[in-house]
C-alpha cells in the first residue's frame, strides 16, 4: 500500500521541496499551508493540498481528518512550518517572542498531539520535527528563534522515548542556513527596528562574515533529502543534520571540547568583545 505523508508549511522553501521530493518517490502527499495554493504543484491523484495553520488546533485536526479520508492513513507527519526572527534580544518585545513560540514551538506540540492518537492506534508511524542548525550551534541575533527551536529539540527527544512503545518513531531534521529560502520574508515586520544602534556595527560585520561561511550553505533539496532519509531510515537515529553547514556544525559539536567549540563559534560569529 502506498505510504502517505503530511507536511506543514508547504507554500515555499523546505516544505514545498519536500512535498515535491516525496511525490517524485511515489508517495501520497498531503501538502498543507495556511492558505492552500494547489497551483504550486503539478496535479496528481497522489496529492492533496489543504489548509493547516499550526496556531489553530481545529485547523490541524481538520487537515488530518481530510488526509485520512482521502488516503486512508498517515504514515509520516512532518512539522515544517515555522517563522524566522532576527533581532537583538534586549529590544525584542514579549509579544513578538510569544508569536515566534506560538508557531515554532507550541504549534509543533499541538500538531504532534493531534497526530499521535492515529499513529498509536495503528501502532506505526513517524513524526519528523524540523528544527534548525541553531539547535546544534546557536548563532547571534537569533536568540528567540534559537530558543524556540531548542525547545522542540528537547521535546522531540523526550517524546521519542514516550512513543517508542507504540511503534511510533520521532525524528529531528536540523536544516542549515539556506539563503534561497524565505526565512527573511517569513520574519515579516516582526524584525523592524529590532537591531538598535549599539548593535548595528556588530550586526553588519556578522552578516558580512556569513558571506565567507567556511562551507557550502544548505539548499531546499538537502532538507528534502534529509526528511526522506528520516522517514525511511530503519536505524534508531534521532537527529538528521541537513545541509553541509549543519553537518559541519554537528561534527564540530561532537568532536571538540565545549570551550574549544565555543571559542571557535565566537571567532566565526563575532570576534572579540571590544570589536
């Protein structure tokens, strides 16, 4: 029987590429987004484009029910929807912080909670929570975003132990920095005026340094392939770094002593405190 995957946040970037990747590999795909845009994909009997907003629990339940009605089951559920945030923490309003967590953290938790009963009853299924390479190596000026993704990392690991007895696997895909995606656009106007003058020179230097990144950036295809690996891998692996930069960070974190790792990161992301 053809396997079925539901993916959130399919209107662009990682989600869209992942939906196309699974379609190309013969899966049934439930491609969800806040405002459905069927024209983003080539028509297929194996494709369902439907609405899902992770901040609206009834929307999550409705998408799951619609997908099951169409294909009979959901084998893999990918929590990909998320929003970006670039700011100096000291000027980031509480309301903005909560908005980021509503989508990146609480939305993921709500979606997990909604799909678990279906998978538990079937005693089979895989949940894939997409986080970020900042879950491996935090970067400056994205502290709120990093916190929202770190929370999902811990949540996912805990949940993986909790659900294993029911035959449900939980996986984490950690995308690297992908300049070709809409991270900046997804930040919307939340980032306006959130890098004050005291941080301006540092922020400019940091952003310029990213142009000389020590490895290749991630691409949408890298993340789609990592999600596919996480969905089909029978090995008991929890984390899947995705993209050359994320793989590099994971290797540095694994092999370097903590202090040496942090010194390396400071050099890469900001230089000396006096600068």
